[in-house]
C-alpha cells in the first residue's frame, strides 16, 4: 500500500499494519489471510482474484476471517483511495466486516 495512503489513514485514526511492517512480504496469499485472521485485522489487497478465491475457500471450510477489502491497483489517487477506505470504515463495524468481502469501487461518492 502506498505510504501516503497509510500516513493519511493513520492521521485520521485508522489502525493500519502494512505487510512490510508485519514481515509478510513475499509470503503466500493464504499466509497473509491467516495472519490477518489471527490478529483480527481486515485485509486490504489489490490481488482481487486470489483473495476472492481464498474468501470462498475459507467460508466453504467453515473458517472465519476478519474481512477483506479489494481494490484495483493504481485506480485511485491517494486522496480518493483514503476517502473510500474512510467511508467504508465509518459505515462498517468490525462485526459487519467479519467474513465479508468488500470492493473499494463500491465506496465512491
């Protein structure tokens, strides 16, 4: 995730942990979702295909996750990306996000 987006969201009180900070760079996608689940964190990714598949696999296996947000990479400016995330955070509680998959494209004006 772009460091400017991370800084913007953190300045507005959003608790973010990047893959780099979590030492998850170069780990498989399922490990990212497992890590996010273990730490009760919603996962944000540009890798829509793989995480849609993992979301379905989790649910089919009766496993739970804290939520997944998917976005197209480089589709939005830093400000627009942050606005969409902030709208989603304001509208959905942690419980609302549980086992839910959201597309950032649905959170525009």
